[in-house]
C-alpha cells in the first residue's frame, strides 16, 4: 500500500482543537469538535462516499458501497474526534522525529520523554515519531485512528477492484467523557458489526474492557458568618476532605494498580461551605467488583457523616459501560477476522484487554459487536503523547485487509 496523505491528514487533524468537557451539559460538550467534523465531511465527500452527513448531534456518518455482487455484511469503522479534557489540545505544534534512535526525546518546551519510562517508544527505533512540542497533548488519541481510516478509504477508492463489503464510517464526539454514543443508534450506524481504531500497541486487538460507573456525591453543609459560627457552621469542604482522606493511599487507585486490578478514582471536586460536589469514577473488569467498590464508598460516606449529624448527602451511581468481552465471546468471527487481517499485514496478532473503555464497549451492549484495533502510539492524555507514523500506516493496512476478508463473507 501507498500512504501519500496519511501524515498530512494526521497533522491537519491534530492542529484542530477538539477537547471535550466533563462540565458541559450540551452535546457535543464543546462546539469546537464540530470544526474537525466539518473538515471530515468535506474529505469524505471529496472521496466520493455516499450518504455523507454531519447530523444534529455532531456525528459524522458516511457510506462506501460494496463492489461485490453477492450479499455481504456491512462493516462499521469508528473513531472519536474529541481529545481528553485533562490536557489542553489548543495550539498543538506537532514535532516530527525521523529515524528515531531509541533515546530520550527532548521537546521544544524542554519536556523530556524518557525512553526508560516509555519502553514501547524505545521499540520504535528507526521509525518516524510524532509528538507535540510539550505544551499540549498531541491528539493521536484518536486522530491517529481517524487518519488511518481515512487513508484506508482513500486506498479503496483509488483501487476500485480491491474487494470490500459495504462500509459505514462513523466519527463520534465526546468519547473521552463517556458520552460518545449517547445519541447514536443502531439505525444511524446501519451495520452488522464494527471496529473502533482507538487502541495502542502494534498488532493488538482489544476484546475486553473495564466495567465502568460514575459516583456523584453531593454534601450539604450549613453556612453562617465565620465570626458567629461556633456550633452552627457545618463545612461541606471539610466533610469531603475527610471522606477522601479515608481512601487507601497505597491501593485502589489508578496510580497504584495495574493489569486487571480495579480502582476508585476521584475525578473532580468543586464547592464551598454550603455545598460540595465530588465526582468519582469506578472501574473493575467484573460487575461484582463495581458493586463492592460502590458499597465501600457508601460506607465511608456514612461513617464520615456520623461526625457531622447536621450535614446530609446524596449518593448517585450512573452506569457508563460494561466489559465488552461478554458480548464479543458470542461473536468469534468478528475477532477471528481481525486476527487474520493483522497477520496479513505482517504483524503478530494479540488479543488483549484495555484498562479503560471505548465507544465499542457500549455499542456491543446495544447489539453491535465492536472490538478495538490498534492505531499506534502511547502516553495518551499527556504532554508526552507520541505516535509512530509507520504504526498508523500498519493500522490503515489492517483495515484494508479486514474489509477484504469481510467482502468474501456471503450473507443470506
């Protein structure tokens, strides 16, 4: 395959600020995500795809019709347009390091990406590495996935004899804040199966995710003038501080867990003496693990409130997504085709889990089996984020092989 536009596309995409927001009640949570959406609509139309639209919720949808005469499945290719709310995505200044030599990378901001802390990066010796200048994230999560999909579509349009099924393209907003498919239906997608390109390591196929819930705790204190506050004031900020201080310092947090260990992660806190609002994300690979952690939090809250009898609290649990393996185990062919496509691209396929979630996790439980494919890169959600151009090229190649395999799969 030839990749004449992949780097150019990727650099264009990352320079568009698409950071989503935890604090917005609108959808998408930030209007600037639509700036990239409009660019993608024009590119898809330029490629000659059909049914190209930017709908009222900010989803980009398009169709590439099959070139087969027999009935074939419809395969959805998905990636998300937003970047993490945790690090700025404004004014991204991409840096290109060709023929990377495997050592530390010192970015223009003087931030050093140390090879010993990023062993996957060190493995990219000889490849072209792309980073930001160290003042923002890069946005490879998930603009590398978008670029790989767009490059694969370009190849298929330019090579019309290459077998392909019917393809539905879906680019989503707000994945990073857990809302990526809030307004997306199976009727919108109109596919039999799907693949997100939102993974990391070369050759990996992610078929297992965390189960995820969000806990919101609101503490209601009593405010009064501090000069006359004795035996009257109940400080909601102190109550929240006391609750958080009871969480383990050496376990049950993202910074103290790995592999398939779950965690309790305080995400945001705002408030004052009268009212404090705490948001906590709960992660575990098993639903029972979620419930155990939520019951543990409730007990901590109850114990904390016994010291403040005049205070009261609300405790609300909102489900986010569940482990997609439960669904994907019932659709083995979806994973087998992915493994075959990775192998056809000259890579070693590896099924693995992700300590996080994807739009595909929720789509699985909506009825669309959707595992996650690699797109290359690492250190996502940070100023140290990087991606290897050659790995993005391989992701694009895998997509082309994958579609070719599904083109041979007749359906009734």
